[in-house]
C-alpha cells in the first residue's frame, strides 16, 4: 500500500541517511520502524544477547548467561 508522509527537509535527510546506513530504502526503513513501534512479531528468535540488543520488546526476556568460573588465562609465549 502506498502512503504519503510529509517530512521537513532536515528530518527527511536524517531519515534517508539512517536508511542508507542500514542498507534499506527509506520506505523499507520506515516500515521497519513502524513494525517495531506497533509491536509486530519480533524478528529475533534467538537466545543470543547480541541478536536481542536494541529491541525494546525483548527487554523482559530471560536470557541464559554463561556464568562459569573459568577465567581467561594469560598466554604463555
């Protein structure tokens, strides 16, 4: 569906740059933002913390973290 969105020049330029930085068209970038804001299905089906960073919908998700007592050891040269 086509939708017309009116943005001032400064906002348009900033949004366009963010879209390009994400490798998306402005339309795809806006659709992604809208989907995230209205609580669309999460695209993250992972227990990996790095996959979940930045997705506010996953803020309360229980992520199992490795808490082993193994500490990094010095490299012996």
